[in-house]
C-alpha cells in the first residue's frame, strides 16, 4: 500500500492559522512542524533542518 510507504515521512504544515489549537491539530494530524503564513525562507529552512535532524536520529536508533 502506497500510504504505508510514506507513513514515516515527516510533514511540515503551512497555514494561515497559528493559534495553539491550530498547532495542536497539525501535530495530532501527524505533522512534525507547523508554520504560520507568511513564511520566510529562513524559518522554513530551520524547520526543515529540525525535521531532518529528528529523522536522522530516528534512523540511527533503528
């Protein structure tokens, strides 16, 4: 099943909504990060680096 192949692929939510509840909803939906628009490139780059570091750590633990 294709969905199972990507189940562990982290996602970064990008939304115009940024309340605590919006962030919690993104996390409970499986997103690793929640960014609120407008998003600058530096913020996006930092989020990608954080997610990448977590993925590397999880892969090393396997």
